[in-house]
């Protein structure tokens, strides 16, 4: 059985799940849950960032550690393992919703959509109250959602890919 690359470049040989396309009202309804998950991701990411230097120091001096420091070395390892597991779970929750984590530090996520027949995403970052930006895939420029999309609470049909 030969594997051929699919549109995403994967060569798994398995068929890909149908691409998720979210409209603006749906993405907005999902935002409170996504905010909560992203908050957990940032908290966990920060904890991992704080634990890493301590782990490196303890590993570097592991032969010279007194009992209390050895105990802390094992504890840090367990905390890192738990945090990594929590991070994996949270990212999996986002993926299960069809949302992509763009930047764990900034807390930026993309909600997939189609605009003008092209793959695009509504974009949200921690600190933003609402879903106010969008971009085409492959572009970093986050554009404000136009007022006519805001008023109708949806991407007007002239901008969506028609089946």
C-alpha cells in the first residue's frame, strides 16, 4: 500500500477528517470556552518556563545535592511531567473543537473558516475581549473583521465559499 501526500502534506495513508469551517457566530459562541482553555495553557506554559531553570540547575549539580535538594529534584521532575500532561490535554481540547493554537506564550488561537473561497481563520489573542480579527492561512497580518460582518454576526455569503 503506497501513501500519497494529502492536501496538508501528510503521508499517513489515512483519510483526513473533513475540514472544519466555522462561521462567525459559532466562533463567537465558542470563545468563552476557548478563553478558559487558553488561560490554562498559558498558566501551564508559565509554570514549565519557571521550572525548567530549576530542573537544569538541579540536574547539573545532581551528584553534589543534599537529601532535601535531591528530593526537590524528583519533585520538579514530577511537576514538569504533570504540567506537560496538562498542556497536552488542553491543546487536545482545542484541537477537538477545531481551533488551532498559534502561539502558546501569547495565547493566540485561530478558528478556521473560508473567505472568498480561501482557507482563512478568525484570530483571537489573550487580552482581547471579543473575536475582532481574521486572516488568510499563511498570512500573519490580522485584519479587523469588517463592520458588515459584525452587524450581521456572520461572514456575508458573498465572502464565503459557496458549495
